[in-house]
C-alpha cells in the first residue's frame, strides 16, 4: 500500500497523534515512493530542522508528538522535497568534511566527492614540509567548503578564495566566520568569465578548484534535483566541460611557486583530456587523476616544475 499523501499531515483528526517515530516512517515511505534518493536521511534532516534539534535527538525522543504548527511547516517542506528540491536548500545547510556549511541558491551544494580533493591536499602538504605555512588559492569557492576545510585543518595556512558570484562570496565569508577562521582568509570577486584570472599577483603553494565541468553531452543525464535547482553557471563547462579548466591549467604554472600543487575537480570522462592539458604546458610533473569514493576519476593533481 502506498504511503498517504502529504496533505494527510494536516487533515488528521485532532485526536490523532503524529510522533517523531511515526513521522520518520511516513516520510521515508513517501520519499521512497517518489524515487527520492536517501529517503531516510532526507526525512531526518527535514524533521530535525522543523523541530530545531540534532538528528540524534529524533531517536532519543521518538515518542514526542508534533504540534499542529510543526506539522504544517513539515507538510510544506515534504511537498517541496518530493519534487526533488534539494534538502540542503530546504534546511539551509549541508555537511562537508565533518563541518556544517550554510548553503543557498547562489552556490553548489557541497558533495562528498569533493572531499577527495581536500584529503589529497592535506596529505600532500604533510609530505612536503617545504610548504609550511602554505598560501592556498581556492578558485570558485562557492560555499567556501574547500578553502575553509583546509584553513581549519592547517593552523598556519592562509587562503585566497575567489568566485564570480558576489552572493557566493558573502556566503563563504559567513561560513568562514562561523568556523572562526575568517582572519586567515581573503575573499576576492573574480572576473566575470574566467575564474583562473581572479587570484591576486602572488605565488601560491597550492591552487585548488571545483570549477564548472559538466560537458554539454552529459547535461541531459544530470539528475533533476541538481539540474533544476543548483546554478547552471557553476555546473556547465561548455561543449567538452573544459571551458574553465583549460585556462586554469594553462595559467596555474604562473600562479604557483616552484614545487607547488595544482588540484582540480573534474568529470570522470575528462581524465585523459586534463592529463594531456597538464602535459602540454611543459610546466608540470607528477601528473595524475585520483578516484573518488565512488571509484570515479575525479581530481587532477600536478606539481609545478
């Protein structure tokens, strides 16, 4: 039997009780029927948001009864989530590298695949003590999740974060302040059509970026919750997906210190192309592409000669 429609949350009799346990089961069944990914997680995030509590509290107080006002708020959110609107936009935050980041429609939602880039940069810096107190560029910072995560993990790092969207920069600044590392970050508005030109005239120990990289031929296959809600300008990278990556690789050698690291998130289908782009500059060594947790080719890494 299919789960009841969302309207049932407001049409129940006054004596009917909707406990936390019952709401979680109902929402999970409802989202499963709507083919929503991770239905249980989304249910927990929405209910915790409405009840203004941590997700763990939902299970510690599973028999708590929801008020009429809470049910009304939840009903509206369930209706939007069932139409594939990302839950992170609905609750106003997402998680990345163990930290909570505010998100809004000006930016992409932080994703686990990008943590591969952060993990590699941290490991590389640990293995290369010659880059102590590193100066890092985060090109196309969005929520600031890459730059903030690196700054928080490396106590003497400084980060220059850039973006083409003023609203995204303000959001990243807010996230940096939340995590108490804003004093070691600089936020710069980038050129309107070229993220790679945005960094100030200084040499960096590390340049990292999660630029727009989805090629045109893959756009139709992008899930609805991404394509219809997240900013296309932060997703689409042109016919081959390399409109931003190509100039970024070409210009990175002039922005990096000798021996500095370039780390760029890419699409799985771009592995061979980005390796050739890095080789063509004759300015990089140790060129490689790393796989993410889903076994997809995801991060170009290269070291400046």
